[in-house]
C-alpha cells in the first residue's frame, strides 16, 4: 500500500544513500588485473564482505565484554542475559562466514591463477580485524604483529588489543568476583589455572537452576569456538580446491601451514568441562 504513495525525501531529509553511503561503498572495488579479469570483482567483494562481518563481530564482542564486566560488578543477571543474547548474534554471523566460501568456490582455479600474481605479497595474514578477533578472544600471538608493520594504525590497534584484558580474561574474572571460581595463586602454573577454570565451568553446569544465563553464555562461546574452527577448515578446503598445495602469497607454506591452526580453540576450558561432567 505504502508503495502506491511513495514518500520522496525532501533535500534536507536523510536518503537511503546518504544514510548507508552506498555510492561510496560500491566504488571501493578496484581490480588490479589488466585487462580486468571477470572474477576479480568477486574476489574483492567476498573479502570486503568478510571484513564487514568481522567489524560487526568486534563491535558485538566488545559489548559482550562490557556486559560481563557490568554483570560481575553489580552481581546482577540482566547483563549476563544480554551478553548471551549478543553472543547468539555472533554465532549467527559466524555461520554466515562459514557458508560464504561456497560463493568463492564458483571461481575456477585457472581463473584465480590468471590474476593471483597481481596480489602478491598481500595476504590474509594482513587482515587486522581477523587478528583483532583472535586477540579479543584471548588467542594472543605477538609474532603476528609483524605483518602489520607497514600499516601503523592497524599495528597500534593490535598492540592495544594485545595489552587489554580479553573476553576470556573478563569472563573468568567475572566468575571469580561472583565466587563461582576461587582465586588462583598468581604464581600458579598454566595447567593449574586451566584446571581451576574448567572446574568453575563444571560447577556452573551442575547448578542449572541458578546459573541459566551463565550456561547460556558458555553454550554460545562454545558454539562460537566451534564455528571459527569450521571457518578455518572451510578456508583450507577452499584453498586446496583453488591453489592446491602452493605457497601462500603471504609467504607461508599455504594449506599445510593453516592445517596447524585447526587445533586452536579460544575457550578450551569450556570443552574440558564436558569431559569432567559425570554421568547419571
Ligand atoms: C582463493 C581464495 C583464497 C586463498 C587462495 C587464500 C589463501 C590463504 C593462504 C595460503 C593463507 C596463509 C597465509 C599466506 O601465506 O598467505 C591465508 C590466510 C588467511 N586468509 Fe585466506 N585465502 C583465500 C580467501 C580468503 C578469504 C575470502 C578470506 C576472508 C577474510 C581469507 C582470510 C584469511 C585470513 C584471515 C588468513 C590468516 C589466517 C590465520 O593466520 O590463521 N582468505 N589465506
């Protein structure tokens, strides 16, 4: 009905384009191949789409951190509920990230090789936001900073993330301040800290009636972990299908290097707790 009597914005009103900056967005794709290869636009658009979703994930996960902190400070459940709600959004975005590779797989290996040389030495290693996501979730490898030396702003953001408490730190600090997890001696070994964390998760699952929202947070974090591993696996499968076992443009051994990242989990304590649960 509204469609029969369109509302045309007056010059001083916001328009679809002014709000969403679509005209800027659709001019941000600059293929390098000459003559331009048909599939290079797909290659650029898919990466840009991933980066937009990474941006949203960082925004949501920062809000999860803020909610967990506030929930712990107030000893209240509302913020824990909100953290779980936002984490659900993150898992849905991550599901899309896993699925999206099928679009890129419509590109023939021969077509990619026709313009791949132009990209070198650009590489996914230089995705600042992907690394920020890892650092934010507690997977901090300072060696990865070196790929960002040519871009000082990205380097500074990553350095900041490296120093800041991660989502994982904030999550376990919240459990400590709520008395769910005991304080661990600051000289304790990594193994002792890991065991204490897994035991705290176990106690949450054993007290379902009082810890519903915390269980929801744990379930969403576990699912997020699962989906990021799926993302890593699909990325490798797509690479093998497209370039086989060639070296990466960023200088790694390619798929065989990435396979070593498949064991990486953000929250291994959440997985360990499942083994510790007793039957019956
Ligand atoms: C034909 C398509 C693609 C190929 C052949 C490819 C290949 C590779 C290779 C070989 C690496 C290892 C680093 C290197 O030596 O360059 C890598 C890393 C990476 N790629 Fe891709 N990739 C492709 C598409 C994508 C897409 C669509 C994304 C989405 C953002 C992406 C994100 C990343 C990230 C974040 C890393 C770093 C992973 C880590 O350090 O664990 N790649 N890629």
